[in-house]
């Protein structure tokens, strides 16, 4: 109680101190205004806000690199969502969450951005300059708190600004990689409505969207309201020829798989080629079947009897020992998996401003977004050996390892008395696909309300102030249709009772001879599927309450180079987090699914920040201007272990000539662990495709991954270095703009999972090679088979990310030919180090990303061609040794990808604008990823085929 009072007292003192500062500044500014008042009238240019600074300014070229995209630019490039537009930018690197991450994702249908590849939770998203509430259900294996771009009302978007270097000194935690500030409409006159339709060629996925924006203003009041509705039909993996089969061997010519070997000493071979010849190795596709990601959880099921796997070639209602065959029926889960989910979105936004008088105004914003997504995943995979039986905690319990136990205490098994068990012995190891039940369906509803009220005004001279109180919340409800509880399958295997209406139920008192049994090797009736499947609702919520007050203006106006711009502010935020699991999840009774108990957490923090923009020189030789940015932020957290943090930033902008700007900055960032990192209980998930075990040489289907929260996590600390140059020549080269930016992020206490940087194949291979980093991550049973991988979050040593952005564009204006714009944006990554290992060009991080734009506008016509380039990548995994202690690796190259979107716009009709376009106009297939069931690396490459659309916008 004393601690709570102490923190609230600090908040009160902070706000009182800032209020006092406002009064002092006001008095000082009034005196200055009186002393310098001039009688003649002057034209005053209005200053505006730019992301990366709290100080309102006239110069759009700030100390920090900021990219701006308007809503119109997003539209003409062909993007139907904000998330798609942001992920296309070259600054987005590594793996982001996209709607195609469905089957094993904790956040189905979510759309994120991964600036600089530093993590989807390392980019702060602002809405009109204030922090947006993230998606409530933690992503990336159930821990990482990410922001869902789909939660922003699409029709209300006016522009987006991206700060490309660290912003923690100004905006606080999460702004490690940068800041995305989505600016919603606040000033609009009239009424406009937009209708858009589109579809993929030769597939489903029909898209339709309607929106309207209306605004009006009077002498004192302005109101803007935006409404948007959109819907897209589902596209299934089976709809596209390159995603319809989990076996990618048919596409092997589109990829390059090869062997490499190191450390041949002692193997008896002198060269790699000599070694490959002796070991009869050609390539991993032919030697290992690399690329065949079909599942051994097939149909009919398989069972292990006497240490050997048996199945049946065809489904049978009369299985016999003589009819059983050794082996496995492989299952192509892509026939059921969704690729692009069906979704429906409805959003609303309104903004109000009322000028009380010339020096005081009131404002309010209200928005609501509902996103409903339906994601189909393949029917439930069943493993006898990893599942519970009738009771919780019985997994892997059997009479061999637990003598004296009864059948009700055993793990999932096929009883000896089940008439479809021809061996008449209890079977505790086997696999099957529960295809009669149909696909598992994530029915997800995400609601995001946001309310903001505030006051603001002007003080004497150019000083302004503003106070805001905001409430925002995201709630995610997932119905999880088609869930199969472990105990229900066990009951079905032990026999059910037929009811009068034909349904089935569990009644252990029914004699065995009178029961209806589940057939592991054949087809089961619909009543059996109805008994087995249930809804498994889960809910997550994340709530923000935020209060802020700020003031900005100028001091020391008489300095030779100009006045010093100052911004001072304070914030107080309360966060409340909950991830409410069902009883089935809490007890681990979800067949083939995740488990974990509910988790809750709260956090309070108070922050004070200050920023100064200090002009050092003006109109001096080789210094048209020279300004210094100094900023700092102090944050006090309620979390134990990292209560107080101070983060500074220094920036310098030098304009030696009118057409040349040189700038640089240094900043320290602080990333508080997301609450899910700290408070989440142990969670279990499964990989979506096969994993090759280098120890046993066997393929593992849907490897079990166990993760858990860690209350002892420390914050992530980052030092950010930036230097850049902007060239805008005059004369004959007028219209040319060139910017080159170098960046480097040095990280300590890197907060991550190892799987953020290594594939689970590499967990197994590195552990087998004796790498101490993975020593306790792979858990095996006594026979050497992998039970699960432990992949907890930890402060993993150090990291470094360095590279360069290049942006070149040219605008040519001609009365005859109209206006032509051409530009390219490229990000080249030099280093992405984790404990000294450079991961650039590896599985998730291309060395080179880029975009290209060519547009032409003349009169009523406009044409735009936009291209997205994702560079090539390489995958390397240790296979083991075949001769002595050599290191044999299997590798494959993932080729680069370049897609182009084209659009044509006509504005010749009165108040009507028409656009048609095609995204991925050449229908480029994504580069082959041998290990992904879809055939491409989701979140890195774009799997979408050609997509046409038509849009009409009417203004009234």
C-alpha cells in the first residue's frame, strides 16, 4: 500500500511540476513578446509535428530519418491493408506476422511489421502521436506482445510516418527499432465514399470494401467521421499449385539443395568430393527426401507393436494382423489448411475539436475496430505417446514404466479389447490424422475501442500546451472450433454408448460387447466425430489507461542562430494484461494442441521527457545551418528489478549548402520485457512441418516445443548509431533527391528465444554437435527419441545489427509529358550478429531488400508501377557424421523474389476517381523453401498470386 501511495505521489508531483513550468514559461514568454512586439504585420508560417521530435517545426528534414507515406500513396501502390504496405518497405526485415501464419500461430490473422529485423515487438506504433494498444493475445509462440495493424480504422488513415532509428528517448520502451506513427484525419471538409472489389486470378479470395469519410467545420468546431467495412473470402492452400502439396520435391528444380562437409581430418578422405562419392551422396533431396513435408500422422493410422510400425494400405473396418503392412501413410495436410483466411472488418472513427476561445481548445477522439477472422488448419493430429488418457497427467504412463497402475491411469492408448485392434495387446505408441472431424477452425474476434479526451492551448509567444487522457483496450476471443480433448479420444477408443437419438456418449458401465469403438485404422461415423469435437474458447485482453501533459515552444530568441526549441512532458500509463485459458488448455487435454494455464499481469509507469533543438550556426560559411538535438526520458516502472531507467539521445544536423544535409545521432533504448514474458505459464506448441533428427536419422512430425515465462528477465538495452546524408541538387538536376543512411544497433541483454535466430532443425543439429548454447534445449527419452525442445525466453548475450539505407528518386515535370517520378529504396544489411554469428543472408534475413517506383501523371490520368524485391537467403543445418567426426551439412538456397504491382487511375469524371490495378502482375511464384509446408517462408516472402482490383471514389 505504501508503495502504491509513493508511486501516485510521484505522479502527482511530476504533473504539478510540469504545470508550474507552464506558468513560468508563460510569464517569460509574455515578457519577451511585449519587448519585441512590432507594429508591422508579418506572415507567420504554421509549424507542424514531425515524428522523431516533440518540437513543432517548419523544416521537414529532421535530425532523424523519417519516411512518410500518404493514404493515397498506399492506395495507388495496390495495397489493400496498411500492414501489407509497411511490410513491403525495405526497412522491414526478418520475419513478420502475416495472415498466412495460421496453422500453428498464436495470433491467427494478425498483421505486424518487423523494423530492422529486431523483433515485431521492438517497433512502437503511435496513433496520432499517442501509443496504440497492442494485440492482446501474445504472438510468436504465445509470449511476444505485438501491434496488429488491422486494428487501425483504415478509412481514417491520412498518412504514416516511420522513424527509422531508435526513439526510446522520446517515446519510451518498445521504440528500439523505430516508430510508426499513423496519423488519422483531424481536418476534413465534405463527404467522400469509396468502393473497391478485387480477386485473385483463377482462385477464390474475393475482396470487397466500402468506406465513407465526412467532415465539417465552423468558426470554432471541426468534426471528422470515418466508417469502413471490408471482407475477403478464404483462399486455401489447395487452391494454388505451388502450395497444394506439402511434398515439395516436385519443385526441386526451383531450389538448390546441396551437401557441404567440414573437418575431414580422421575421416580417411582428402577432399569433399572424394567423401561425397564414397558416401554415395548426391544432394539432400534425393538422399534424404528433403522437401517432403507430409505428415506421418496419416490415415489410416499407424501403431507400433513389438517396436515396429504397422498400418493398412486402405481404410478397413475389419483390420487383421495378416493385412497389416509395415510403414506409414503420409498425409498431405495442405488439402485442409487455409492460406489466406476469411475475414470481416468493421471500423469507426470520429475526431472532434472545439475552440473555447483563442487560447484554449478541447478535443476528443473515439474509434472502434472489429476484426473477425476464420482460419482453417488441418484436422487434428493424434499421438498416443504424447497424450493424456482418461486423467490429466497420464501422458506416457503405461504398465511397463508404471507397474501396478490401472487402465484409467494410463496415457492415451488403444485397448487390447478394442475390436479394431487386431493384435489384442494394449498399444501405447501410434499416430493418426483425425480427418473425419474436419479441419480445426480458429474463429477469432478482435475488438479495439479507443477513447481520447483532452485540452490544449496557446501561451504567449509561440508556446503551446496539451493534456490528454486516453483509454484503449484490445480483446481477443478465439472459439477454437473442432478441438478434440485427449480424454474424449480415450473414451472413444475404450468404447461409447449409443443413445436413442443415434448420438454417442461415454458410459463406463456399458458392457464392452455393447459399445461403439473408435477405429484407428478405418473410417468412423459422423456421430463419433460429433462426440469427439468441442469448442474450446479462450480470451485475452490488454488494457491501457494513459495520461499525458506537454508543452513546447522557444526560449532565448535573441541567440545569433535563432531560438532554442524546447519540449517538456510527462506521462503516466497503467497496463492490465490477461490471457484466459480454458480448462482443457490448463490441463493439457487438447489433442495435438497447446497447453498452459491462465496468466495475468499489471504494470504502472511514470515518465518525464525533455527535448531541446539548439541552433548552433546559421548562414555561416559552409554552414547554412547547424543544429543540435538533445533529448532524454526518465521512466519509473512498477516492475521489480528495473524500476528506473533514463535514456538519452543526441542528434546533429548540418546543412553546409542549400542542397546538402548531413546528420547523425546516438541514442540509448530501453525495452521492458512484455508482460507475457514475465507472467505466462508454461506453454506447449508444435512445429508445422517435419524436422530431421541428426541423431536418430528419423523425421519428426510436428515437434513439440515447450516455452515458459521468466519473472527474472532483465530489460533489453540498445545503443543506436545513425549517420546520413541528403542531397537535393538545384538547377538542371532539380527534382533529384538522394539519401544515404548508415545505421547500427548494439544490443545487450537481448531478450529473445533462440528460435528467433535459429530454426528448430538447428536446435537438434547444434545440440548433437555439442554446442553448449543448445545443451539443455533438446530433451530426449532413454531411447534417444526427442520428447520436446525447451525454448524459453532469456536475456541472450549480445546482438549487433548494421547496414545502410539508400533512397534515390527523381521527379521530372514537363508540360508536354506531365509529371514522371522514378525512385528506388534499398536496404543493405551488413551484420546481424548473435553471439558473434552473422545471420545475414541466412534463413530469415536477406542481405538486400528493396522497392522501386515509376509513376506518370498528366491531366486526368495516372499510372503507377511499384516493385518489391526480397533478396536470396541460404539455409544450413548440421546433419552429423557418417565416417568419423566430420561435420556434414545439408543446405539449400532460397532465391530472391521480385513482384510488381501496376495501377491506372482516371479522374476525368466530375468528383469521381476510378482506379484499376493488378498486384503481382506477372504472377510470380514465391521462392521455394524446402522446409515450409506452404513452399515459401511466411512473413519473409510474399506467397500471393496475381490479384486484380477496381476502385471508385466519389467526393461530394
